[in-house]
C-alpha cells in the first residue's frame, strides 16, 4: 500500500477490511488470507489509481461489487468520493454493509439492486468501475446510462482479447461512449496480464437504455450487429 501513497486513515481502514476477511467466513471470496488478499484484492484494486479518471472521481458506482473490490478499497483511498457498491445478490450486499461498518467508511453505501434496475443511479456518476464481472461490451451497456457526460468506465480485466475489444468498441459507439486507453498494470510482482480498460462518455446514451435486467448479457451488442 505504500506504493500508492495512501493516507494513514486509508491504510488503517484497509487493514480493518483485511482483518474482517480473515475472520468472517461469510466473505464472498475464496481469497481470504491476509497476505494473498493484500495482493490479489487490495493491490489489484489500488492499481486503478494509475488512471486519472479514477483518482479524480467524485461520484463512483462499483458494479457487481461482490466482496468489495475495487469499491471498498477505492472508498478508503479516495475519501473525497462517494462510492455506491452496486450488488444484486442479497448475501453479498449484507457482507458489504458489514465491511463498510468495520472499515468506518462514511463515503460508501451498499445498494442491493441490479445496475439496469437502479433508476436513482442514472446519468449522474463520473466514474463506473467493474472488476471480473462481465465481457467488456456488457459492461459498457451497464455503465453508459449511469455516467454523466465526461464520465468514464474503468474495467479491470486480464488477458487482452481482440474480439472482446471489438465488440466493446461497437457497443460504445451505440451507447455514447468512446474507447480510451488500455493500461497494462502490474499491481504485485506475480501479477500477469492485468489491464485496465477506459471508456469515456462523450454524448447522451440513446433512449431505450438500459434495457431490461438480463438483456445486456443475453443479447449483447456486438461488432457484427
């Protein structure tokens, strides 16, 4: 964590999160040992700070928040930002509520809702994040209606896939986004093939989006459509 220059309060909050992971067997992740979680979860989440759109964000929606990565870690690292942890599975959302309390975060809130069915979140965020959630074209569709113009989607992904990237570019063109950078990161020494994908909201998302829950993954926008 020293590499990212976190404030002492942020480091302490993340340490409390690591403590909770180790002792709470309801944590929705198989990576719970402190040393492994520090790399696989915390350092990987903090790698997002290499993207200015993440560092400068003020209103963040973390989609498919799961065990809280990157959302909880970003909330600790960015106390000026409000982070909505959007999670449709009730037991995972309950974990997020416990984690927020244990960390002492005043700027994070767990939302038990699907991104496509979250009217309060529409068109107001300057950053949407997602880690290990869905293919890029599906993430673009989830994110676009939630973003204000000028906002950004940052997606944590592994090995690059040209077909996936082409489908995402096609979806972005439909939904009012444009493709930004693909940033290769190495959050910890053993990390391989880690990339952050950046998409920028450059115009309004057309009417009809978001589509009904589940449609983005069942009938995703593709380069061939």
